[in-house]
C-alpha cells in the first residue's frame, strides 16, 4: 500500500500481493491456452460451415453438401457456446491481469474522489462528487473497500491486505470528512428499484422499469432468432422425418421463450404502498390481481454452501409469522405466510435500505436480524437450548462459545 500527496491530490494505491497469486496466475495462464485453442477451432468451424451453406459446396473435399436443418441447429449451438466461452475467457484474462499486474489508485482532490482500476494495459476510471458519498466501508466476507451513495454501492478495491484496506478506509474518511455512516432510514431507494404511480392512481414499488425494458428487448431478439431456426428445421422435417423430434423440441422452447418475453413486456409484480400495509400485485396488461398483503417486514441472513452470506427482506402477513431462531435449521427456510421482497449476496446495505424505506413509507415494523446485537441474542438463545438438551448439547454449546467473540471482533 502506498499513501502519498501528489500534484493530483491525496492518493491511495493498493496492489496485488502474496505468493498465492502466482499459483492462481499459472493455472489461469494454462487454462487460457486451452481457451484460445477452443476459441480458434469453433470459430473456424462456424466460418467454414457458413461458407458451405452460402455457396452450397461441401465443407471438406469428399463430403456431401450440408443439409440446412441440421447445419442451422449445430450452428446455433456453437454460437451460444462460443459466446459463453468468449465471455469466460475475457473474465479469466482480466482476473489474470488483476492477480499479476493489478493496482487500484484512489485519489481525493477538488471535492471529489476518483478511482482508477488498472489491470495491465487496461484502465477504468470513475469519479464521485463528495456530496454524493455517504460512507466508506469494508463489506462482504472478503472485506472489500467500498464506497456507498444513496443509490448504489461501488467496490473500490479488493487488493492489498485486509489491514491495508482498513487503514485505507480510515484515510479516505479523514480526507473526505466523512463521519459516522448515516442511518439507513435516511437513505433513498436502491438503484435497482423505483417508485411509480399505477394506472389506478396508487403508489407502488417495482424493479427498475428501464432494466425490465432492456430485458424485454433482449428476450424479443432471442425469441425471433429461435423462431427462425424452428421454422427452418420444421420446414426440413417435412422431407426428413428424423428431424421431427428436434422440430417439436425447438417449438416447445420457442413457445416458452415467447411466453417469457410477453411477461417481460406486458406483466410485472409490484408492491402497492398503503398505510399500515404492503400489497403484492400481479399485473398483466390491463388485469390486476392482489395476491398477498403484508403487515410486517423482516430482514434475515443465511449462508450458502460456498460460505457466502445472503441477505433477504421478507414481507410477512403478521408478526406471528416470524420464525424462531433460524440457526437450529439445517437449511434456510422462508417464514410462513410471507413473500420475499429482495435478496442480495455479501452486502446487506441495499436490502437494509429498501426495508427501511418501505418501513418509513408504509408504517410497517421492520425487524432486522442481521445486526450484531440481533445475531448475539440469537446465538445466546441457541446456546441456551443446546445446554438444556443434554450432555452432547452442552458440549456443542461450549464449542460455540468462541463464535460470539469472533463475530464481535469481525464487526
């Protein structure tokens, strides 16, 4: 880590470090060699097949010309595979450069913060005005240095050691003059959500409509492409019965994708905001149906099989639906008489801000089970239940004793 004052302003630099990055880098370099071979082979097959279809000539000497139906099906599969393969290769290449030549430069000057993510020869820069920055903190189980505004959270750096990121966060807060983080109740809606006025003249909360429109356009393009392939294969199946099964499968996928596209374009779920209640509605075209009414909100957390924390906001029909301590369950379960409003991995700030906003606008009580105090109370309840269950339970309770202290230190 390097902290210095330059002509540009106060600057914090965090770099990749540790011997383990060379081991991971060697594996990624080896994988990328195989990736390049696969990319080249599939590209050549697609080019050769397209040329054979357009000219009507055999793809190789001594072979018959390609039949349109099977060739199109194989071509579509290879195109999808190539898109995913290309995306994976780009991600692996960027990770390799992050491991070996990664550097994050965070500069504070002129009443704002500028961060430059340098990955080898590639450089990405973003600027944030001081007035828009609410907090600088470490988030997630990896304690990544992050910046938070009223509408979004941006990861500034995951490089350097945890100690360096802690010191860097303290230095940034001092330079920016950021005191204690504002309460979640004072924040606006997360950027993934927006408040609208429905055709009935009522307030409602929905996922970002602009994002949904983009999803609908992408789904429409995919539907038209799949419909074209289905038409070609179905036409060929008239002459070749062996293509009939493939045509029916493609038709089923086309119908399903068409239904999904229509839902994205004409339908949505929305939460109607009322006084003392929150109503989940299903809207499709001009039809509206109320499907659930909530009188209580709860923010809970659980851990997946990879050890990543997930935070979820639930709307419950009544306070009696609140579950007992979740730590005694083998796997996370949704509270009875409830609906999930939002779910996010690693960082609770966005879901917590959404819950605080809904609680303020509707007057519903929000129970936050993700705070340190709530987790300590829950752990104490679990230990008490174990101690009262017998000798084995008391032994397990003693093993759990260090967990509370570890969690307090982590916070």
